[in-house]
């Protein structure tokens, strides 16, 4: 069973844990999707999703290309990944708003 956590995706049966970043709807064809990027270069994401993993990079940049998996509507794990990715996006937006607020206060104290 695959579990989508805040900072990692875990296979609860094999105990494989992969640190990840989630991204929503980032395709140029505008199809709804969740893209999961591996943070490290351990190449473990392909162990969790062997049927979905594809690497289109060439050998010159493979070292810098971390694994990624794209889940589309209709995939059995899409809804679970989508919920986690949306939660992460909301939290990211809140952090950005808080940073903007702090910067506004700092600039206001300078008289700008």
C-alpha cells in the first residue's frame, strides 16, 4: 500500500520511503495531474511506481535528473496524491503570504 505523506511517499509493505515534492497540473496540455518528484538521487521512486516511471533525459544530464512520476485522473492513486498535493499547495501559499506580510511590515518600518 502506498501512503502519501507530507515529505515522503512510503510503501507500507516493503518499507521503501522516498522523499518527494508534489506539483499540481504542470503540463502544457493542461491535463489534470499530480507530478511527484524525488528529492534525492537514490532512484527509489521507480521502485514504488515501476509501471509509471519514465526517464527521457540523456546520459549527459542523468546525474542531475531526479526521478519523477506523473499520476493522471483515472489512476487508482490519483485521488490520494491529489489531496496530499493540494494540502501542500495550501500550506505553501500560507507560508508565502506570511513572508509577504513580514516583508511589508519591514519595509513599512523603513518608511517605504
